[in-house]
C-alpha cells in the first residue's frame, strides 16, 4: 500500500490528483465533450467544490497538453488572447533560404612509362533565394484557434466570470 504525505492529499491551492474520485456519469460526458473538436465546456460551482480538479484530471485523459489562462478582473479580450499566445510559444517561419548548387568535376589521369599526366576541370553554378514574411502572423482569436488545433492543445479559461462586459462577449 502506497503512503501519501498530507500535502499530497489536502491540496487547497492546486488540483487534487491522489484523492480524485471518478464519477462515471459526469466523467463520460466531459471526456466526450473534450474529444469533440471546437466544443466549449462550462464547469461552474461553488469555490472549492472541485471544478479545477475535475477538468485537470479529465484533460490528462484526452489531451497530451493544455494551457490555462487565469482570468482576473480588469482583463480585456486582448489580454486573454495574448496570454494564450504567450503560453503556446508558437513559432513561425520568418525566413527561408533556398540554395541550389551544381558541381561538375572531371578528372583524367594517366601514366605512360615514367611520364605522369593529369587533366582536371571543375565547374560550379548555383543560385540562392531568400524569402521572408512581409508581416508576422496576426494575434487574433481565429489564428489562436488554428495554432491551438495544430499543436493539439486544449485551452482552459479559469474564472472566466471575472471578465466583464463586451470583452466577455468577444
């Protein structure tokens, strides 16, 4: 029997993993929703009721990785989007060099009695092109969704209720 420390069991400031209890009916619905591309899930309840613990445990079951934005009062739509981009650490190709080179070598050598002769010729031709984006990718919600999907990430918005007004609608 494995023994746990008290800090592994009582985790008031982080999601519980050791003492997480599977609830088949709820878990099946959440896992199904998480597997549906483009699906949004809202989990609500009283503070400390296990919402974060539940979603963190189910995310590990479905996704390899996820990012979490902790929404706070005063955050705007742009703040939320930029936070996700920062965590995603997505890189884009800024410059590409294309080089083609053709090298032809011709060597002829021969020895007749004590006379040794060699003729060689080398020919090289090539071209090189550099391509660079005229603009970096735009930090928009649709580009974020595309990058999250390509990276196989799930995005969790923690405490979304703290975002207010028009920013919440956006």
